């Protein structure tokens, strides 16, 4: 499975997503990292170009609901039907909202890397 991990918006903190990338790689997954400050349009285009099986959004800026809605719209517009998930600074009360928007899974703040890896194993 190939996973694209991304940092949408203006958030410049990427230690957590890099730790997750290493955890997924160690578990046998191929990871493509977009780098910092990507737009949702850029992320979706990179997912298409790299033929990934899933997309992960790491959001620490508090804009997770807005960016998730944009993600849903851009994926629909591009007819991209693959799982996508959101993690980072996600309050537990927003998990259901993110999944209602269309995220396959939302990982609240303090989720452990092993929990994300186990999610992928179950997919």
C-alpha cells in the first residue's frame, strides 16, 4: 500500500507527520511525503500522480474542519475515490464531524503511531 502524507495550509510543524511516515515505512508501507504548506488541490494532484492508495492530512493549525471539507470537494471534483484520514491537533469532539464530512478515519490528539499503523493493517 502506498500512502501520501501531507501538511495542508500554513502549518509549519512537521515532526509528527515525519514520525508517522517512519512508523508506516517500518511496518512495510510505501510513503510519499508532500512537504509543508501544500494546498488541498496540490495534495490531491500529487495523490493522482503518485497513484497512492490513501491520503493522510496532518493538521495542527485548528483548521481541520475547513480543510477536510475542501478535501472532500476536491476529491469529488477529481473523481478520486480512495480513503483519506486526518490527524494532528484534532479535538475528540471533532472526530465524528471529520468522518461525517468524508474522512475515512480521524485520529484525535495524542493518537499513538502504532494505532495508525494498526488502522492501516485493518484496512
